[in-house]
């Protein structure tokens, strides 16, 4: 037999014995058990004869459920969520029925697992998808300017390793800029200045 987390089982022996000693802990004809493990009882009848019995209640195999994985990704990337392996049944709110889910959609992912005794447990993880700082480069006179960037804190890296948000050029050629947001998402664009 097994016992689910949060449940109880009542173990009973006949009431016609003179004394009872349960392990763990009761001195009546029954014991209330809330966790898995070895349960034993020693009884003594009115003639002083003793008997013993033992039962092992298998613990709830869903008790250690956890979900691991990256909860924040950049647009275009994917996240892998992995739940505790080895359970009989998995059901994600997104419809998958394995312990591993790969997704790129933002939202709340709830997993319900069922253990070998029918015990169930649920856990959730929230996936945040950060947008890319998309832009295009525009040549204005001798300056190359990124156009269309969001109004947020950004870092800039040009192909010549400068880090200003505007690049002043003195010659024609291909110029590229990589912009990275606070969340670590990067986007690159190039301009062929002639």
C-alpha cells in the first residue's frame, strides 16, 4: 500500500488484546498514519502472549515534484522545462504529456503529475519572453543612427568596437551595430554606406 501526501490511513487490529504498542506511536487498537514508511504493532493478549505485525506504506512518489528550466528568454529562443522524472503520468496545461516541455510562448505552465498510487500534485512555472530591440540603421550625413529602438536602457556595440549610440563615419563601407537590452536580448543590423 501507499499513502499520498496530506492523506491519512487508519490501521486497525482486533480490539480483544490487553495492550497495544505501535511504532510509531499509539497504544490503542488503531494507529493514524500520515507518512509513508515502516509501521509495526506489538500486541499482548490476556494470557500474556505477544504477537507482532508489520506493514510498509510506500511514500508518495509525487512529493518531490519540481520543475527546472529558464523562466526568461528572448524572442526567437525557446525554453526547456523539465519535471522530476520517473512518474507514471504527466499532464501540462499546454497539452504535453511528458516530463520535458520545450516552448517559446510566454505564459504560465502548470504541470499535474499522477504517482503510482494515484496521488496527484501540481506545480507551475511562468515563462517571460522579452522582445528584441529591433531597429534599422539610417545614414544621416556622416552619421549612422539606429532608428526604431524602444525607449529603454540599451548597450551599443559597433563593428569598430565603439559603444556610442551614433557612429560618425569618414569612409564608405559596411557598418554593423549590435544592440543589447537590459534583459540580455540582442539584435544586430548592418548598413552599406557608400
